[in-house]
């Protein structure tokens, strides 16, 4: 027996006879050697040895082994039903295997220890997961030595290459046998799907390529025309050129529209490739030429983390809508995969088994300035990264023209060249010609060079990359759709600027190239077979014509038919959704009662309100609390036992606090989305849930609660992306304020999130002081976003709430609800004669304003009204809108800002104070209150504090440091208020 046979034949024998069943029995039942021997009559290693050596058993051994194994394997692999031998019930995991369910709600990745009798449990240590550990368990060292010796003999006889092939084959077989052996992180630089395993391409490739050429022309021309003199707005011309086949195979055969029985797919198109989507919509008749030419580029958002969001599975698991068959496709570039956001969520998709998710990475090997990995191989790097994160990886590296060469590469010379060539060289090859590739690629190995000895230089030059081959891409997409239990990434190798001509293809500067010369236009026209004459191009090279043959063209008819078969156009936004019955007054009653003598922070007041809303029948189940591992800080751990934490895998461990009232409970039907310490992931979940009303026609109400310092400051771009996607929901910055200290000190003290939120037009910001204000603001937000009556419902409500305990007042009988919602209402009117002033405050600053009111009245005889400014930003926006209207429409009646209306009849100087301010090196500390300076005809003064770096021993220390004590407020009021009893500022400060 040769050394090679010595390696291969034992595994073949084990599989051909009953050895596989032996291993499977022990693996699935976690049986010890003792338990196995008691059932079979000999230990497992003896069984393996006899099989490997083809040694005869005694008749009694054969009969006993056959009887036990045949009855056992039946229920293990689905060949029988009921109990196993000796009354063994199938475990949770084996039930899932038997029913061929890949993702089972009852199964877990851990071994089913709780299903086993004590005598069948075998100890597992950390070393069992590490095959390289010196302490790893080996039940038969002698047998192991024989296998190792066989491998050594094989390598000595056949070389390292053959040894590697055998080991890879064994690893694959071990994976098929479910042995739990880790796979290698990278495979050869080849297509994952072999040619013989490719499915038949179902479409008419010639017709599909014909109108793809029209789309490519129109996409490039859109960007080119945007660079004409006097415009020059930019855009990206090369990204779609490299990825056109990746999109078109999807549009023609995979991307399902909203009318499909599955409910439709969600497609995240790479921002720089968006001209292609617009160009396709133009051929579909959905965009006019005038509209298409205004869309030269799209936003580069954060599609990676948004795609990973689990909204589809969440809706299905909670029984809201069965959209489990909807598929999520995210198209990404290899360069952008260096972004932290691009890879930071991968483990989430794997842990939750999101097999409805496919990433398609356009590996054109280039980023903005040059190669992504000039000295390395980005495809191999991404393969190892995704596989390590638990993803299924499909590589599409080479086109069909390479299949024959690889089939004749019996000694692996070509494969070796593919493996060792760095990306920088691959990029250079596509800027040269066939002769250069022959000499500098194939010529490095005589055996590889011999493979192309009969090829002309043009034939070598026509060897395509996999991402441009419809059949290879189709095979990868089909495999991704059929794969279960894991998300899939398809890494497709392409050429940046493909088809745009030698000035674009593979050039380092191609990403920044926005327009083509006249010669480039003619060359591109010819290669795309566009029926446009030289005269048409020469008439105005800055504005070459678009091409659309019309709806009656055979190819356009084919295009439209494919979309009809797949359920309609993609992408398409729909705004109709099922209606919601909104909560009545009773749901908001508790915060309006106040807290009596008890001190309650506004964070807790909000949480109590949220708890009541969750209980509203027919509405509460639509609320989705989102928490980045801070529930206990906010008092939201009370939700754990009832609402439960969403986990599609359930809870397969015994919780340490299981006997407590507030036990930590996870469930596939859980309502709370708990993402861990991951604000970026939380915002991705918020966006997916907040757009469910449009994506699936099922409105959900995300309520994202977090440390306010880690909101707009940390994920501001995600908030912008959510606004662009018209997400709806509540964003709650808890433990807010620069001087309301948390245990972490000033690093967690937010003094400027409202300034950042004010720049986002989709965000409606509030800084309420009391619980009853929160109730009215939340009710207003729910009615605006989900009531169906407001003209602009696509907004996000941002509230800041505090951790400083206050006695929460009951709602006044004559409460100004409109004022609370629009930004300002008066909470205390000074009675009596004397000079008058008006004091504005928000958040925890309102009690200080009331203290200042007392000081002014008692010590200075100044009568000051106190106003709670619930939204400085909304008051400013209203004032700016009034100014804009008056400027643009002088012939119409003048509009008056809401703030000005409220202050009519309120005598005295206005003193503004916002709890949100910034220290040195941050924005102007008084910018929040400065927004009120548009109040016409009023003298508004704003307290300023520019000191930072405060000591953090106590709140009072920080407030003295940052000029926040309420005693300083009267000083400014007196300095500008006419009073016969005015004293010096120093005296006022110490009174």
C-alpha cells in the first residue's frame, strides 16, 4: 500500500462501511468511550482499527454492532422515527438534523449537555478546540501516529503540493461528516464553484448583454455630462463600469420586487455605482431623461451595518409579518471594506444565522488613490476575515475562458502562479496587453507558459475576470440563495473602469476621473455598440446624447418581462402601510400626576411612560426598545422578564439570575433589541426598524435609548443616513447634561448633542424638564409619525433626559400643550409690582431658574417669569422659516415667529439659559440659547460659560467651575433690568 493510499483509504473505508455511523453516534450523543463500549461490545478505537485494517470480527460482535448502529443511525440522520436504542430520545440538535432544519429555534451551537444522562457526558476543555495544543486529548496516540506517518510518507513521495491537496480534501470530507474540525481560513485563488457544478444559465445572455451596454453608456454619460463647463459637480464613472454584470444578473434573475410572494428583497446599492441604477430606471421608463441627468452619484452611506440589521427575521419571529423569505443584498467595494463600519457587524449576522443576507463585494483591487493591497491579495484577506466571522464565502475570481486552462493544469503550475501573484501586478496586467501578460504572468513558469502556447496575444488578453462573467455570477448568486444557516459573502474580481477604454481601465486615477475625451467617447460607443454617430458626439462633446431604443424594442421588452416575473421594479419606495390604533389618554396619565414628594429623574419618568405604552393592546407590540448594553443604567432591566430580549436562537443556558424578579430572559419572540456595546449596530437596527413602514408596510416604533454622549457625537453619520432613508422613531439621550455627572465622570457628560442634532433636518429635538412635558412630546411624536395626518411624518424625535432626581410636578390645569410641543411654555408667572424679567431654561436648568426667580423677588424686588424651553432648535427653525417667508413673499402678510408671539405681553428683559453648553475646545457654550436671538423686538441675553476641564468630585463642583449656579442668574438679570434697588454685581453674587 502506497503512502497516499494509506492516507485516503482509511477514510474511504470508514465512510463506505459503518465507521461514519460510529463517529456520528458518538458526536451527536456525546458518548464516552465507556458508554460506547457498553453498547457495541468494544471501544470506538477498536472499531476504527478493525475497519481500517479490514480485520474480521466475531459473529457476535458483528451482529451486536450492526443491530445497535442500524437502529441508532436511523434517528440520527433521518432514516427513522421515534426513540433510539436503549430508549434514548433524540436531542434537540439531532431533531434539527433529522428534519433537515438548518436553523432551529431550539438548537444552539453548544453541545446539548442537558439532554444527556450523567454517565454519557464527556468532559470538554478549551484544549479540545485547539488541535495544536500539547494538552489536547488523544484517545489513541498509536493510531494518530500512524496517520501522521502516512502523511509524512506521502509528502516525501509526492511533494508538498500533493500533501496539501490531500489535507484540503480531508478537511472538506470532515466538514461533510460534521466532525467539527475548523476549516482553513483561505483557499486557492480560484472560483469556489467548479465549472462542473455550475447551474445552467436561465436567461438569454446575448439580449441581457445588449441592454446592459445601453445602461453602461447612459450611466457613464450621466456622470460625464455633469462635468460640463459651469457645472462640474463630480460623480463616479468607473465603479459601475466594473460592477455592471454583478447588478444586472441580480436585476434579471434574483432581485424580487414588492409584489413577489416573498414580499420583495432589499437591495443596498453601492453609492458610487448608483448612476447604473438610475440608468436602468431610465430604460424601464421610470425616469425621464431630464430626471436621470440630475443624478450623477449617490450617497456613500453605511449599507454594510444597515444590511446586517435583523429586521426581516425580527418581524417573522415576532409574528408581525412573514418576510423570512425576503433577501437582503448589499453591494460593497473592496476598498471600503477597510472602514471599521464595514467589518464591525459581521459577527452579528453570523451569530443570528442571517441566511437571508448576501454581501457582494466588487473586488476591482483599487481604492481612490491606488491598489487596495498592492503587495497582497484583498480577496484572500476578505475570505479569511469573513470565514473567521462565521460567513459562507463564495469567490468568483476567473471567467469561463480560464476553465480549460485550469483543467489542463494537472501539475498546479497555473494555480500556483495565481496564488503568488500580488494584486499590484494583476492591476498592471490590465493596463498592458496580451503579450505583456504572456511574458510577465505565464512566462514565470514554463509549465504555465506551455498551457497558452497555442493562444494568440488577443486570446490571452480576452481571458476575463469572474465578476464580468454572467454564468459565474449567476452560479454564485444561486448558491448564496440556497445556502442555509449562515450569511454569504460573494467576492467577485473585476476591473475598475471596465470597458471605458485604456485611459480608464485599471488606472490608479480612474476613481477620480469624471469625464471622457472625444476619442474616449467614440471608443466607448463602439465597444458598447451604441447607434450614435460621430457627428452627434462632435456636436457637443460635453453633452453626448443618451440612448433609449424605446419600450417596443425586443431587448426592452425582455427587460420589463424579467421584472414582471420577479415581482416589480427594484428599487422602489412605497409609503402605504397598515394603520395603527394610537394610545388614548390613559397611556399618558402617570407622568402627568407628578411624583408627589418622591424625587424622580426624567430618565426614569420616560422609562415609566414607555412601560405604560408597551402595555397598550394593539399598539405596544409595535414598540421596539433598542438598547446598547445600558438597560440597567436607565432602569430598563424591568422590561427583561416581560418584553424579553430578542434572540433568534433563544436562551440555551441557565441564567444566573433566573430566580430573581428581574431575570435576564432571551427569546426568539423577544421585543427588546439588545445589541451589546455597539451604538453603530443600534443605529443600524433603528434605521431598519424605523423604515419598516415603507419596506414591509408594517410600521414599527423604534425607541433607541443610550448615553447621550454616544449618540450624535459617535454615530452622527448613521443619523443622517437614517434621515435620508426617512426613518421614523424616537432617539433618547439618557443621563444627559454636562454637569449631571455619571459614574464615568465628564467623559460621559454630554454638553453639545443638541447642537449636532440641530444640523440634521430630519431630527426634531427636545430637552424637557418634567415628566408631563415628556408625555406630551412623546404623544405628539407618535401622532405625527404614525397618525397618518401630518404632512411631514418622516422625522426622528430626539429627547434628552437626565439622571438628576427632582420632585416631578403634576401637570398644571391650564397646561400649554401647544407651547410644549412647539418649544416653549411659561411655567411660573411672577405676581406683584416692580421691574420685570423673563427667564428661559430647559432640562434640569428649569429648577435653577425657579430658584433664581425667588432670589430676584425676595432680594431685589424684580418680578421674573420662568419659561421652560422644551426645544431651542424648533423655536429657531420656526423663526428662520418666518424670516425666509417674509423675505421671499413681501407681498403677503408677514409671519410672526412663534417665540415672538409667546413673548407678546411679557414685560422685561429675556434671560436665556440652556443646560447644554460646551467647554473650551468645543462649540460656543451658549449656542443653544443663542438660537433665540431672532425674537424680534426683544432684548435677549444669554449666559455664557466657556470653562472646561472641570474637576469631577461632585455636581456642585462642576457647576461652580462652569458658572452654572442659579445664584449667578440674577446678576445678569439685574445688570440689564431697570431697578431702583440695583446694587453692584459683586454684592448681588454674594447675597
